[in-house]
């Protein structure tokens, strides 16, 4: 059973109002249990940007750098498999 999606918009706004950078706020949301998808939805709502832009902002943050690095490594591995006909 999956957990319900939580709206972190108010928490994100509060953190920014308290002087935190967007990256610091995203890091704190992650510590609080926010998923990368919830962070993307929060950034999209806050900035009024497209899904692609919100995804880029979250994935380029240091808060989610480890996820980005694992994803890129997995994609490189898939590309190598394709090159060798696996």
C-alpha cells in the first residue's frame, strides 16, 4: 500500500520566507519525508512553471543530487548494454 501524496507547498513557502534558499528548503523537505515527485509538484506550484522546468530545478538541486547521479549512472549502463547488443 502506497502512502498518500502530501502537499508541501505551505512548508516550502514558509522556509523561503524564513530566508532559506530554494535548495535548503528542498533539502529540508526531503528530510521531512517529501519524495522527489512531491518536491517537483511543490516547485511547480510555487514558481508557476512547467513540469519540465520544475523537474529540472529539483533534479539540479544538491538536495536530490544523489538521485540524479544514480539515474545518470543507470542510463549510462543502459546505453552501454545497447552498444554491445545485450
